[in-house]
């Protein structure tokens, strides 16, 4: 330890209390002036675990640190104290001699327990330095020491709230959120298992201690990161005794003026307690040493050239012999560990070997998962290629999928066997299941695309075979229009369904799916007919006028009519309107089922009875009030099959008669003109009058 005016050895290695040195220290740091505004921070933990290094970085003290190049040995002897630099309020740091040191021997652990108990009794905050890998282990992290300290402290002292700050050193990739609960659970288990005197049978752990946990990276491997996080931790010691601080809920604080006397009395009680004879733990040295060997072998594995080459190779694609090569590397370092740890406690050696093996497997597992990912991707791509080639050769879909799947899964299984690690029992079933799901998904996607393509093709075929003929039949508007339409629909549908059924047989669809697809095709065919019928119904007025014009203006031989007196315009008009009304009745509803209806009869009885002449305004008003057509539905016809409602038929008929009235009027006028042109001789009486009146003028002309 370097000389420093604000540091002194409080307790020597042989257990002697340095009273004079403590008094000088108190004067130098002016501790007596602080009243209750001061704090004491101690650190305990295994020898050579970096306690002094942590204190120096944390509080800017100058405790002696171990020289790594001189080997591991005891650095701090006894107990040293120093004033923390730059920390408010005044804070005293206490550096304890490390536990399980070989210098004292494996059975002489009394001083370790006494110093630890002293630190817990005097300090407001106790840093417990521990390795990350010790968390959850029964014979590590000072658990035996804590058990005895908890028990003896309850017997020697009244409850004094002390903050235990567990500092996890050399933290690993394991998230801190997982480590902290395990550590707290271990501490609670220790407390629950400690025999308690009658006075403290029901005293909870929180009456004696508050627990805080922090984790720091390796000081050697990540020095800059270590310093950065220690600097952050240092901030927590500012105003540590204020409410909300690290020791904000402390109790039983000794005034600064009585600190020296209190510390001497506490140490005296601890030294005179002859019952404080804790059992020696031979495994402690083995724990540290086996841990060192394990860490050394793991670090050698991390930088092994064969491993680095294998890791780099697997990033780009699958590696032949991956499992055998990686197993050889792992077995080499585990064998070296066994040779070096053979002379230590067998239980500890085996435990550390298991941890080393687990740590090594965790380290190489990402490379294994990458390898499995390559195998899965390759098998999936091979499946896609095989399936496409099989389909291009004309193979049936379901058979092609089965054959391609079997080949790809067999290839994947062989790859998994080649990538298996000898020491690990890693299950590739999840990756295999993922591959199977990907294959099924791709096959399902291709199947859906193929079926959709087939369905579209047959829908186009139905549209082409139905649209034109149905349009022609509806324009004809004859008696058998819907009968012919039904026959056409049934015939074309059955042809398409039969061909479609044969086309999808190779897909091996289940009965429900197949039936549904056939029904969808039938529904599509019906929709084509219904759609065309609705289109034609929308143009019914044009068709009716065309029909009227054809029948009215042309005779049975399709020759234009000459409106002579021989033509019966009344009869011709009635026939033309009857033909148009017949067309209206045909287009009033869809009749794809063989169900009779009275639409034609109702229309003729309501609209054609004695209404062949041009209707007057009064006639139209009477027709509009006709009861049978004052409805929005046809009897026996569903609303979905209704194209033109009765009310709409009345309206259309009025409009139709109004728009064809001009043609009838023109025909009548033409007939009258024809009659006049044939009668060019004047009447007999007019001839006699002209003769009598013109006789004199005629005779005069002769003379």
C-alpha cells in the first residue's frame, strides 16, 4: 500500500486493532465535524477478485492492487480504510482481506468471518464482489460466509439497516434482468435457512438489510466499458444517505465523534466471541482455481484458428463435416481442462466442467443454427426446383408434390446428421418442422395458383359459350326463350364441369373442396346468364320499339308495308303491340327453373284489353290505376329473379305507347293520302253545274 495521508490500516493481519492509526485518520479527514452526515462503504469477496481495483476506480482511492504478472497472491492484508475522494457527504471506504486465500490455509478462516461480520456491523453499504458465473451456485458467491454472518449479526447486534450492494463482475451475455432475480432469491433462501434467536424469529430480512444489484464488464477484456460503467455507479454514492439514496433508510447511525470508540468495541466483541468458529470450506480454493482453468480454456476456444475458420465458412453456406470438425475442437479443450483440474475437489471440478461445456456449447450454438438455416434453405429451394421440373414434364400435381417433398426431407435429414455435435443433444425437429411448413406453404401456393388458372380458363369458356347465344335468345323473345336458355345453360355447364373435374383429378382434392369448386363453376355459369338477362332487361324499351317497328312496318314476307285502304291499321297495330308486350313479358323475370308463372297473362289482360288505338290522357290515367299491376313483385317469382316489376311494366308500357303513337298516326295519314290520290274525277253534280254554267261561253267560242 502506498503511503497516503488519508488512508490507514485499521486492523492488522493478526487481528490487532490499530486504534492510534484510526484516531489519526479521523482527525485528518475531519470526521468528527460531520455529525451524522457520513457513510461507511466496505467491500468483501474472494481473494484476487479485483476488490481493490474496483474501489480505486469507484472512489479514486489508492488501495494496493494485485500485479497480474507476478501471479495471483494476497494483496490486501487485514482491513484498510481510506477517504473517498470527491464524494459528498464524507464517505469512508473499507477494503477487506480477500476470502479463501491460500496464505492463511484452508482451515484458518476465522479472520475472514470476523472481518466480514465487522464490515456488516460498521458499514452502511457493503459491496459484495462476486463473479457472474457464481450466481445460482451453492458453494460460491460467499454463501457459506453470508449464512454465518447473518446468524451471528442477529445475535450480537440489534437490527441495523445495512445496504448490501452485490457487484456482479465480468458479466456475460445473460441479460441482467435474469441474473438479479436469481441472486435475490439465493439471498432470501440463505436468510430463511439461518437459525434465528427467539427475539428475531419473526424479524423480516428487510429489517436488517436492503439489497441492490449491479453488473460490470470485465476490467481486463473491456477496460473502457468497465471504467464507463464504474463512473456511472460512482454517481449513486453521492448523497447516499439522503432519502432515496443507497443507504437512505439506514438506522442506528453512530455519531461521527463516537465512530472510533464504536468500531473498537464492535471488533472487541467479535474477537472475544469464541463460538465464531465457522466450518472450513475446502471447495473454495478449488472453485476459484477450476474457474480460472475453465475461463482459460474457453478463451482459447474463442480465438482458436480452426474454430474461427469454421465459423467464417458457415456464414456463407453449408459446410461439409461441420459436426465432426466442431466436436473435435470442443473435445480438445474439455480434455485439456480434465488434465489440469484432476487434482482439485472432484465435485467442484465436475461442476466447473459442466459449466465450461455449457458455456462452450452456448458459444458455438449460433454457428450451428446458421448451419441448420442453410440446410433448410437449400432443401426448400431444391423442393421448388424439383416440383417445377416435375410439373413441366406433365406430372400430376399431388404426386409431384409427394415425390419432391420426400426427396427434399431426406436430403435435409442427411445434412442434420452431418451437422450434429457429439457433446450436444440439440434437437433439429423444430427446424425440420419449419422446413415442412415452408414446403407445404409453397405447395399450397402453387396449387392455389394452378387451380385459380384452371378456374379462370373454364369461366372464360363458359362466358364465351353462353353470352352470345343467350343474348340472341332473349332478343327473340319467343314462347320457348327461357326453355331454350335453360337447355343451353345446363348443357354448357355440364360440359365445362365434366372437363374441369377431369383437369383437377391430379390435385387429389378432398370431396368437399371438389364439390365446392364444381358448384362455384355452376354458379358462375348461372351468373353469366343472369347478368346478360339483366343487361337486356335494362334495354327493354329499345327492344320493344324495334319489335313494334318490325311487325308494324313490314309484312309477313319482310316487305315494307304500303298503307293502302286494304291495310287494316287497327289490326296491324294490335299485332305489333302484342308482339312487343310478349317481349316485355319474357324479359320481366328470370326463368331458369321450370316453374310456371302468370306474367304474360297478367300483362295482356291488364294492358291489351281494347287498347289498340291511340290512348287518350284519360285512358292512360285509367290504365295507371289498374289493380293487378300495382305491385313491386310477381306472384310466384322471387325478388332476385325479378328483372322488371309490375309497376315498371306499366310505366314502360305507357312510355312505349307514347313513343310508338307517332308511327301509327303517320300510317293513318299515309292511308288517307293514298285514298285521295286514287279518286281524281270530280263528282257528277259538279260536272252538271259546270256544263250548264259554261254552255253559253262554249257556244260563243264556237261562233
